[in-house]
C-alpha cells in the first residue's frame, strides 16, 4: 500500500452512506438526541461531502505550485473539520456566526516582516472557536493572539529544520520498549517541577497515561493507537516516535488540528492578499521563514488526513 493510499485509508470507510448514517446515529444516540436516526440521515451526505471535498483540496495541494498551496490546504482542512463537527454538533451550522473563519490577521505586513513573528487574533465567533470548543473542549478568549513561531514549535516533524536553522530542538523523543514509554530523567527539571509534580501535570493533560513505577518516569497508554495524537504529546509521523516538548508552553495543550488551522489560515491570507511578500519569499528566499514554511506545507499534506482519521477513530472508539 503506497503512502497516498495509506493516509486516506480510514476515511474511505465513510464513503458509504449506510456506514456514515449508522456512525452518526450512534454519535447522536450517545448524546441522547431526540430523533437520532432522522438527524443522522439528514447529516450523512453532508458528512460524506465534507470529507470528499476536504480530500480533493488536500490532494490538489500536493500537485499545485507552492504559490496557492496554503489556500488549498486551508480549505481542505476546513471541510474535514466540518465533517468532524457533525459528530458532536448535529445541527451545524445552526447560525451564520459559525461560518466565518474565526481568526483575523494583520492586513498589511510591516517592513522587515517575518512570518515567525506574526500572529493571528481570535474572534468571538466563527469556526475556529466553535470547533475548538465542540471537538476539544477548549474555550478561547476573544482578542487572544496566537504567535506563528510558537505554533510552529509545536510540530515535531519540523524539529530537524529548527535544529539546522535555529540550533535547537523543541522535542524529546520518548524511548519505547514494548508498550512502555520512558521520559528523560532531567525533563521535570526543564519544566521546573519535581518528578511527582511532573507526573501529576502530564496526567491532568492526558487521562490515558498509566504510570508504571513511582520512582521511574515510565508509563503506558490506554488505547495506544489513539492517544498519542492528543496534547501534550505529539507524534512524529516520519520517525514514528512519540514526542514531548522540552519546555512547558501554553500552546502545548492545543490539539494539532487547532495549530494547523491557525497556521494555514494565516498562510492562506498571505498567499491571497500579500502577493508581493509571498512571491519574494518564494523566488528569493530572503529569510529563515522559507524553509520552515515549505516544510510545514509538505508535512500538512501528509498529517492532516491522519489527524482527522485519528479524531474520528477516537469518536468511534467511544461509541463501543
């Protein structure tokens, strides 16, 4: 099975309207929704079409020039997220307020602009806050800002590029033996915590952790095939390793789907409205943004389908 087939493999299961309706019906029954069967029937084709359109955008992004790649990837992600939303919000979109992107960016870039230093502002309404809350129980505050460089540091597949460009890695790769993971002994100190405080901190972030011994930073994971994609852990799809940030950050609690949405939103806005800067970056590569951006776009093509698949797998597992 080739890479192109593998990344979409799980999502092709939902091309069957019968399977999709049954899946949504179980979701709505679990949420104790009245007339779950009728609502799942109403939503099943929207669910399928969101997945199909999302796949089309992402696949086209792989074939197109870099000039328009962020636009296609962003709208691919938007459609895939809307499919996921239908599993937890049967009446999406209930209002026009959830149709906007939910973020805003600086319209005109300043002189000596660096994407790494740029930020987007969270809006009160829109898809960003809606799916963050509905899918991941994260509530954002209106006016809060997300810094692009901080978000890029949360992507483990960029670690090699960060090491080469900035001389520092952002993640520890966890040692694995059978189904046991072992953390570096100095990691609690990096977080300015004792071992016990560090264990409690990780357990509060991820309830799938089972610590093996009191004196060792070793643990196993419940449903190991599902948990690793959830914060604060990151999973590097290229090295097949579970990762944890070397330093505590407010952004390490964010799901990668939230991170990818914010980054691709801003890049898509730049590709559409900051044509001069975007073209100069591509043609002349004047700063350190270029290798990080191009590698991030390449990673997005492969990881977005896996993140969406992982989310829906977790939903399906919760129905059993």
